[in-house]
């Protein structure tokens, strides 16, 4: 399971300018009985647009 922290840079395409690098600005975690789902709020390092992405991890 990869831990995402605020300020970490991730490789994900921006939907606005198609840049390949974004920075994590917030991580919201929700735990279920068999997995953990995290909502990552990402900010593009090129244009500054905010995006969200769901990531799930099995226990």
C-alpha cells in the first residue's frame, strides 16, 4: 500500500493542460471492512488546476 502525503508529486495527467506531474494537496481516507479508499486532491504543477482521484487498497 502506497502512502500519499501532502506535497508528494505524482505522475497523473492534468485534464486541463495535459501536464504529466501533479502535487498532492489533500488526502481523505475512508476505511471499510475489507479495503481503504483514499480521495486524493491533486494540483497541477503547470496550470494550478485542482483534480481528484480515488485510490483503493486491499487489507
